[in-house]
């Protein structure tokens, strides 16, 4: 199975698993938060009512054919967003970029500062397909993630530790981000933007950037061993806007990053600049 077909299959399976959540009953939502938003931004003042918030729709992912590729593929996906809100914000969530998860600790101060600790099971989109003959393929990962999120006013800070528990890259990495967030308009639009950084362990980077001696001859690439350390740094942004006055919403998540150090020096890498884009149109229920 090609990496793109595997990615579609993984997303479809994840969507089917989450369908029962859509049947949960709660107050009728007036405005649901977008997938991928930090917990602190998911329940803005004057935002949606408490209880289950549900959005269903369609979307698309634009991702490199593999990490370091210069060619990109467009993958249509079913899009879902299930989120349970209480007076402290998001408690449980389920969507495409974040997967299935929730928060087991949520602290709030009188000044509006917050700290959230959570866990999730999510798809990982870094793959290495059959685009380079002779290299072992790396399919989509199934990642167990530990989440740390802090919020101070319009700024949010997050750290995500992810370990593949499936048959993807089989390694671990740490994502760090700082986001500036705020409202757009008066009808529930919002944005978040800021720098992101990823550090990978040896297994993670080896699966995506190394070329073993056995792979060198059939691939025509020199043998190369990638060690743990910095993989990429870049800028990420999220925008979510209501469409008209009805129940429809447009959401987009984009990331522009650059590979560094041993990741950038890999003979597998053609383009050190890498981009990711996810967009969707959803309807709240």
C-alpha cells in the first residue's frame, strides 16, 4: 500500500471510530471551536455553550510526498471535530490533527493564566513512501502524545511529546510552540500564529533521513546515518471563520518550516523548506 493510500485509510478508520461521539447529547451549540486550536483558545469569552460541540464536514491535506521532498500531494479527507467544554474550557477532544484525547489537569488563576496537562492518540503525517526506489517505506504513524499547554493573556505555550506506538517512524519527538491568539470579527472567528520547533530522537530521525548500506546500492544514494537532535523550525498559523450567519465554518491550519542539521544534510532531502496545509469546511450540529 502506498503512503498516500495508507494515510487515507488511517484517517477514515479514525473517523469511523469517533462517530459514536457525535451522538452524545449536550446543549445546542451556537459556535464550535476549530480543530487544532489550543485549549485556551477553544473557549473564548462569550463563546460556545457548555457540553458537546460537534462539527462534521470535508477537508483536504497538502503534505510533502515524504519529509524533504519537493513534490506535494493533495489528500481529501472526511473532517470531524468533537469537543466537550465545561467552565474551564476543553475537557475532551477528537479531530484530525489532534486525534482523540483529553486533559487530566487544568489549572486556572484569577488573572486568567492557565496550565493544562493532557494525553492523546493521534495520526502522524511524516512519511517516506516509494518515491525513491530502494529505500524502506515509512507509513503514517499512530502517536501517543503527552500535552503541556500554558496560557497567559493572548499568548499560549505548548510542548507535545509524541511516541509512535504503531508501524510508522517508530520513534519519538518533541514539538515546542509559542502562539499569539485573538479574535477575528464579532461572530466567533479567531486566529493563532507563532513559531514551532521539532526535536527528534535517533529512531525517529533514522527512519526518515538515514540511508542504510543495504539501501545505498539500489537507491543510488550514499549511506547516511541521522542522529538525534533538531529536525525543523518554522512558523504555524490557524484561522477559523464562520461562513455567513449559519452553522457553517471554514478552518485552515498551515505550517512553513525548514529542516536543519543532520535532517537537512540527508541525501534523501531535496528541498529543505517544507510546508503543511489543512483546510476544511464544516457544519456544526
